C-alpha cells in the first residue's frame, strides 16, 4: 500500500477493513457507483476507490512526482507574444520549462529578437545544466573587483560567469573575454567580441556542439548542399557539419547563412532539435505514454488532508507509470509578511501544454498521448499532450498518388502507430501492421506538412514517399510528416528497403536503400543485413497476407520491425519490383539500352538514385560497361518504368578470343562447330593458332549465327550447313567456368567480298541507330550490322555502343555488290575498363587525413587521350590505398596537407575503383604513348622491340627504333585493370607506356601490361 503515504496506527487498520469491504461493494456497484467516464481507467488498469483515494490494483513500475516549482514556471512562461498557433510554441515552452532559454522581459519571450553572444553562450551552458557553475564564477569575478567597480545587476554578473566559463573551456579566446569585460563596449573595434551584439548562426552551432560534446565531422557532406558553405569559419566547419547531419540545424533556400543572426525563437527550436543531447547531458529522460486513469488522492502525513492526483500512464515501452501531484489547502498559519494574508501551501504540479494552452495537470484527460520529461530525482519537468486516442490516430503509409487540386491522396497503409514519431516505436505493442492494402484520404486545407522535419506545402509531397499521417475521427488528414523510414537503423525500430537477398535457412535477410542513400560513406554500408531469431515464429506478411519466411523475394519492398537486439521481429513486404535479365547494348550518360533474354530491347532512364551492384558491393554507374550481363530490378506501371537496381554479373561472359576459319559443319547433336584453318585475332592481325588440321569448338546454348552478306540476317543451323558449307566465318568465344572456350556468335563472310588490310583506328561520327561510323585516320565510312562482332570492355556488344575517340582494332571487308566497307570485327582497346578501374590525373586541393582527398580539377584517361573536367573530384582513402613517391611507398599517415612535407598542390596520378583511391603516384606529367614488345627486363629497366609511338594528328601508331625505358619507384603499372608490379612483366609481354617525350630513352610513368 505504497500509495497511502503517512497512514499510521489505527487508521491503517481501519482502512484495511474498508478495503476488504470495498471489494464486495465494487463488484455490486451499490455504494459509490461507477467512476465517472472522464476518469475511467483502461480495463486492464482498473482500480478501487475510497472516497477520493485510489488504490491501484497493479503496482506502478516507476513513480514520478510533480514539480514544486511548476507554478512559478507557469507564471514565467505566461508570454503575451507566444500564441497557440505559432510553429515554435512547443520548443519555446519546453526550453523555458527546463530553464534553458527564458523570457526577454517579464511577460514577453521576444520571438523575433536576435540572440546576443552572451545569451548564446549562456544558452549553450544552460542546455547542459551548468548555470550554477557560471553563477559561482560570476560572483567570484565580481567580488574580486574594487568595490566601486562591482556590478549591481545580477544578470550581468551571471553572464560574466558564463563568459569566463566559455574562455576556460576554449569556446572563446582570452582576447574575446577581454573584449567582453571591457566596460565601454562602444570603444571596441568592429572585429572585437561585443557581448551584446548578435550571435551568428555558426557561432551558436559551434558553442552548442562543444558544450553538448557533439563530435566534429571532418568529411563535408551536408554542407556541400548549400551554396554558401565556404562562408563558414574554418574552425567551426566540422561542428556545423555535425549539427547539420544530426538535423539540429538546417539550411533554407539552398543556403546555410552561417553569419546571419539567430532569433530567440530559432534558438529555442535548435535546442529542441538537440533534445537527445540536452537531456542526456542533464541526466533527464524523454518518455512517451498514454494516460490510463486520473484518480484523486488524499495524504494525511502531517495530520491534515493534502489533495492531489495519481495519474497512471502506460509508457511506449509497456511499463506502468504513476505521476503523483499534490497541493496544500493552507500553509499551517503562515502569512504574507507585507499584507498579513494567509498563504496557500506550495504545490507539486505539472507544466502541461495542450492544444496551444499552457496549464497544470488539470489539462490532462484519460486517453491522452503525452510526451513528458523527467529529471534524475523522478520529478516531471514538462508535459506535452500530443493528442487523444479518441480523437486522433496515426498511420504510417507509402504515398502512391496526390491529387492536389481536389485534396485527395492515395496510399498503401503500412502500420498503425501510437505516436507520430518513428523513433518512439518500442516493444510489441507499439504498432500493428495495417490489414488494409490501399486507401484514399481527404486532406484538410489547413493540413500541416513537413518533409524530413522541414515545414513545406503539398507540392513537396511526392509519389512513393513514406509518411506518417495524422487522422481525425472522420479520417481527415490533419498532418503529413514525410520521413525516410529505416535509413538510420541505430535510431529506429522500423527499417525499410528493397530485399537484396532473403535466406531464412541461413538466418538472414539483406536490404538496400531504395533511394541509394545510407548511413555510411562506403558502398558496403548501403547493404544492410538483419538476422532471423526463429523464422518459424516470426510474424511475416507479404502483400498483406500471412506467409512463411521463404515467401519474401528479392526485389520486394519490405518493412521490418526490429527487437531490442536489432534482430527481425516481424516483416511486411510487397512485390513492387520485378527481376529481368539481359545484356547492356549501349550505356549513355543517363540511359541504358538493354537486350533481354527474349531478344527484345528497351531504353531505360538511369536516375541518380539507381544502385549499381557488383560482387554485393555498390560500385557506381562508371563500373557498368557495354556488353555486361545484368540483373535489373524494375517497377513497371501503366505510366512509366522505374529502374531501381542494376546488378552486374560475374566475369564468366568475357570474350576471350575471336577466330576466323572455314566452317565445315555445325553439329546440333554434339553442340560443336568444326573449323578448318583457324586463325586468332590479335591486335588487328590474324595469326595462325598452334593447331594443324581441323579443330572443333563447342558452342553455347544461345549461339547466334549471322550471314554478313545479307546485312546481318539471322540463320538457323540447318540453313547455315546447307547454304554456307565451307564458307569462311568469324567466331567470338567465351570461356566456361571450367576454362573451356565456347562459341557465342558466328558470322559468315561473303566469299566475293574483299578483305581490307586496315587493322586499327579511331572511331568517330557514330550515331546510335545509324549503322555506320567514320574511321578517323582515313576519313572512311564503315558500316556495321547485327552480324558484326563488336567487343568492348571484354564484353560482346553491338555497334551502337561505339563512342567517338574509341581506339579499336578492326577486321574490315569491302562488299562486292556496293563497294561499301563494313566491319566484321571491332575490338575496342580499353585495357583498364574490365573491372571499373579509372586513371585520373589532377592537382591536390585538399586532404582529410586518412579519410579522403580532393583534386582541384582532373583529367581521365580514355584510351590514349586525357579528357579534362573542370570540376573537383573527391576520392576516398581506404585501408587498401597506397601512395607512391620518388623513394617508394609513403606511409598513408604521412599523406597530409600541412607542414613542410605537405602534398597540397602536387600533381598526381590516381588509380580509382569507383569512389575509392587504390593508388596515388607523384610520377611526373607524361603525354606520349608508346607500344612495344619486351625484349629484356630487370627491376628498373625495360627494353622494347618493334616499338611504335601514337601519332595524335593521324590517329596512327608510327614505327620508331627499339626503346629502353627506366622504371621509377613511383611508376604506375596496370594489368587487367588492376594495379600490378614489374614482376608481371616478362620477355615477350606487350606493353603500352606513357612517358615524357618521343625519344627512345627516358623514364616511364605509366605502364599497361597488354
């Protein structure tokens, strides 16, 4: 009987008998009747009543108490300039109730008044509960002054203490403090620290981040979204970035406005946004719950009746809580010393905000959803009434359409919520999966709308967004909060994404983010894996029907509720996406042309949010090449086709060789082609293979056979054997998993056509769909067809994928009937493209140690040309990044942008794999491309025979004398698109090198092992 505090002796015995009697009375309902509907508790929390005393049938897990200072706080918060309809009202009252930001003057908050520097510093320290420390410092400083110079304004003394505290902690400098303590502020220079002048946004962010111990973030991401980010003071940059990432401060209109003042209203909201840091620093808790009952109490501790309330709450985590308030009818004869009037006793009350009205616990009703803040002594400091369960409900939805003219929205219902905050979800009773798949709701004209916490209007609500809707009793939408469910898994109990892989047998499910964003900077952080505890006991819905775990498919949109350990508690999924398999025919800047397995082709738009995955890692669009085999996740509707993910298949479909020979038979029983006099295509030349007589080549299931003489007509096996027996043909082969070559394309040439001796050149003037290109060095139009064997990036593709400036080896024929030239074989020379590695050259502008570095502008190697881009390029430094300098490998910790050994403004080569730097080299600038065959090699010197130098004006390789080159400690060596070393260069190896000049001696800067 904890609730009956102060009951002793005979009174306790009497009450015990009365309680026993009341058990019978409560059942029969004849003495006091039922409790009033207003204060009726939920059935599971029902109690018994003794007059005005409530004895809980179930003990509360936690007991909180009203605040003895609540009435004084309510008096202080009675602002005339804070009305119930302003957006910042809750923030202003909360920070006032916590004593963080008080009114400008009695009865006024001063919403639009700029915060001064001394006020901003005081705000930062009050936020973490250090006002008493500042008070002591201020008094000590004042007492140390001569009596004639001592300040008499207690507020000035307090601010002195805050300023001294700021200097002690390094928030301001000693010179700033001296300026602040200058008695005549008007004599200070413009750049001085004037304590009464307006604080800048960046200063408030910096001071608040420092006191709240928010860790600075060195890598700028959020700041770069604002056009004026360079205006941020360098010393404050990392802290502003941290607060932007945490949503504590926000920009507006594409600007962060770092040097503008902050109004008191804005300052209150900034502190509110930092609530988790503020409450944690003070040892406070932020709780959410639903009021179950409100019962009157009487306490006779001091021999007189003390009235109050017992407010029973079920918290969001399922725990039962009681809040006890009390008020004395009188104060035992105490009187006002000025008037002699009897004093009312002190109250233990609550500060409550409900529907814009500020008051005490009398504002609370049963069924109220509330958020309340408690201190370390279990005192309730502030209560905010969110809504009442009888009047309002909250629904998480995925928006499928918005009719702005008629104020109607179509949604897919996801789950019902007790509170309009995804971070409040906790425990099994927090929400239930909605059983209604699709619904339409009317939108009130006065609906409040926000996107990721920023107030906006209905035009910003996009299709396919996720949102929390506030619905009134008539299902009218009163508020729309668009939020990204489940991106930050550490802060949320519900995660959302597209299923990458579902493997219940091994106990895991992997999601990727639908929009391509994530909580980390690396590609692997985008893929999130969650574990099943027991798949047979996990609640799983698919398309709003109960299913087993193995029913969840790759491509499904899934919402997962997590338990306290971050494991899967339940799943709701819908099959929004379909999987398609095909081959990339052509990659354009923002589009791809893909050929599906059934032979149909489709043009797809590739937006910024489309994910490109290879080997379960996000690699970026630059890793996608023409000819790649891909798996696509596509959302197809009657209106459009939305591409969400491109997964690049493995290396099993690379073209390993192209052969030429006479086809004597295609056997569809043994799946083999018989070839006589076979030759292999090597760097534009046909070379005999080391095989005499007839050779057989297995062919793949999808072998395509063309007749070049009829413009690339598809042939079947019977027709080819009957009409083209012993005709010469070109054969493209791939290797199987077992290493055996198999034919994938067979193209017969017309025996009356003439072979043209041209073996290499530069492509120009190719337009998709034109069927021809210009061979630059001879200015000749070359035609191609479906029967042309076109290999690019090691993949079999089509002529549409050829780009201007592609360097290619060719096998050309001249058609007898028309005299036109057509390409039988085109093999594009791009040695580093096989696995997405890119070679950049640029000058270093900035280095974030062991994180990343930025090139001021850059050139990218394309074949033999450097393509210049006048934009910065930031590349990540990973554990695999190596830096080569004149004397060898540099310790990555010494790769920095300051000091005598700074690498700022150094021109470097960078080998990159997507956004990550693999190798950085300080080798000098080289412009000449030389090719040759290795005749001898040692650790620091290579000799080349049959050397040729590339002539950029004629697009031809010109013969030069044998060449000897020096290999430097920082020479870059690349083989098969990967960083290699000189140990992989042997006699007979073909190399392409980049060096300083056209001489036959000198240093080599870049080596491609071909």
